[in-house]
C-alpha cells in the first residue's frame, strides 16, 4: 500500500484539476443543458471526495475537550457550505430559460386578451443627484413599453428641491 502523496504531488494534482475546470468554464456555454451537466459532472466529484477525505482523515477523535469540539463545529459549517455549493450546482442544472420565457409570454397573452392590465407605479429615488441624471431617469421611466394611462411615475427627492 503506497504512502500518502507528498506536498508537491498533491499540489500538482490540485493544479491539474484547477486547470481542467478553468478550461471547461472557458469552453462551455451556460445556455446549453449539456454543457451545464458536463460542468456539474466535472466539479461535483472533487467536492464530494474532499468532503469524504475531510471527514474520515482530518477530524480528531470525539472528546469533550475544546479542540475536538471546535474541529467538529468547524467541519459542520464547512459541510454546510459544501451542501450549499452542491445546491447551486443542482440549480444550474434546472436552468430553463425557454420554459420560463414561454410562461411569461403565455401570461402576457392572457393579460392582453382580458384587457385587465394592472396599474404600475414607478418610483425614482433621488438625493443630491445632478438634474441631468434625474432627467435621464425620468425620461427612461416615461419611455416604458406599457399602457400610458396605467403608469404613475413618482419622483422621491429627499433634497427639498
């Protein structure tokens, strides 16, 4: 049974994984489901391997002393952050811009058919901005693509102008 790798071997392996993941990140397109799945497959195993190694090889034996309890508490928070990261990987796999856009288009078509458009209030907050900046914000709000009689624009200026 071979012994543990020395520091240089571990750094070389880690650098190799880092370069491979960085190249994947540069070459893959986030809009394609296959590319997102490939990135998830490339990043999840090293994370799980690290978590297993961290739990089985680095934690001290359980004891009621400060050091073992602190190490286990620290590991708990580290594991929570890893679970959070894996959750982010799952969320990227579920990315479905086409489905969401289709739902938004269907809701807009239903609103257009009913003619019951909701009223919209646009609030522009200002405090000591130059008038040119405030004017651009107001003009942008006025140019919204929405029914003009259903939009109210409020300028909330705290400078007593």
